[in-house]
C-alpha cells in the first residue's frame, strides 16, 4: 500500500508502559542504546526531530517523541512490553478519562487494545476493566498485547457492546466508559484517499457510521452509575464527531461536555470548542477527535 507522504513526516511516539517500567528507566536504556535525550519539549515545534534525538512530550508525561523514521518494532523494550507504539492523539482518550485505581470501567470497542492497556496503567491494574469487541480475531490479538503489557485487571468479552445490558449487576459500579467505536479512519494519514471516486457511496457510509456511533453513545449513557465518558474517533469528519456528540447531548440532557486541555492547540469545530481535535498540521499527529461527557450532579446531591 502507498503511504501518504505526510505520514512519513510525523514524529514517532512511544508510550512508556508504567505497569512494567518507568519513564526514567526507559530514557536511561535508550541513552545507553545510542539515542540522545533532549529533555522535555517546551513547544510543539520541538517535536520535529532528526536522527537519534528524542524528547519527553509537552502534553503527555508518559510519552516520548522520536524522529519520523525511528522504528521500534524489533526493539527489546517493545518486545518486552515496556513501551507501546501509539500515536500521541490516540493517547488522549485514556489520559483524559483518567480513572482512579480501583475504578470499574468499560472499554466499549476495545480491540486491539492500546487504549485498554493505557487505562490499566492509569488504574495501576487495580479495579475492573470490562473490554468488549465484536471481532474475535482482533480480540485475540488484544489478549496477546495485554499479556505482553502486563495487564491483569481486564475482563474481555467477544460481544456486541450494543447488546451489553446496562442493568446487569456486574456493571453497577461502572463510573467511567471509554467509547472508541469504528469510524471512517479518515484521520489516519497513511490511509487517506482523496481520490475517493464515489461521493454518494462515501456519504452513505459516513451516515451509517454516524448512526452506529450515536447508538453506541446513547447506549453507554444508560449505565446507571456512569459519571464520565470519553468519546473518540480517528475521523476528521464533523458528521462522526461534533455532530454525533451534539445529537447525543440533545437526547441526554443529564450530561454535559467538559472543557478539555486549555493548552491543546486544536479545538472541536463550532459549536463544540470544549472538545479536542488533532491533525498533522496543528498537532503533529494523525487526525483525531475527543469529547469528554460528564453527568450533571443531581439536585440536592452534594457528592461529586
Ligand atoms: N480502542 C481500540 C484501541 O485503542 O486499540 C481501537 C478500536 S477500533 C477504532 C473500533 C473497534 O470496534 C473495532 O475493533 C471493531 O471490531 C469494534 N466494534 C465495532 N462494532 C462493535 C460493537 N457493536 N460492539 C463492540 N465492538 C465493536
């Protein structure tokens, strides 16, 4: 497959898996391995690196940034599960959901599980992480990935999330949900196809994806103890992003958007600037969208 040239120019991002190691240990290991560490980035422009230089990211503390051609697939740290090769934008959903250790959480469309393993790291493997995926093959890949990452708090199910019963007592303590449903993938620069001949077909595909995404969101909001939900896609289309979230908020007045990362350079399109967008041009990542919904506290309820 032919790669979009911009894809080759993006920095390579490496997430340190804190279930197995620390950022300091990974930095030391890489320095001994011939890489030169430049400390923490101050500005986005710092992330354009050459050769074997690397940095700590300015937004995400567990993220290291390398030059575009760096490849860690055969590296010991990757094979041992100490690092995860994950684009910066796709690290945002779990980072923003930030479930405390001990939480019960749902990863609704989870495979191949990079975000699941990041959630487990944030929870320090303490609590319960219910992860669903419709695709058995992808779920099998996910099992291997989670094993390598040292994740132990998960409960995987090869199941349609839309058929998971929110009233099942198993899920009564679920306060956090991560929803990263199937999308057009139009933000992935290596699969961008601008020559897409059939506009009508593409529109029909987007409409069907958006309706699936909205059904997933509405379903997720039915879990009785839910407090916070992150919705994300690797799509650049408003139809799968802001429009899905706006429709959901209209249908669920008990939820509102949380304004995210004031320092992040790219916002959701109007009228949802509380959300984040990511792109090659503005954030040096793949195209991405993230929204965080939270439940209004009930009248008379003083608890957060
Ligand atoms: N969150 C994953 C990660 O970070 O590795 C990527 C998820 S991918 C964008 C979307 C996933 O949703 C696919 O693996 C697909 O099989 C799954 N999926 C699609 N429809 C589903 C459904 N109704 N219930 C559960 N999973 C579904």
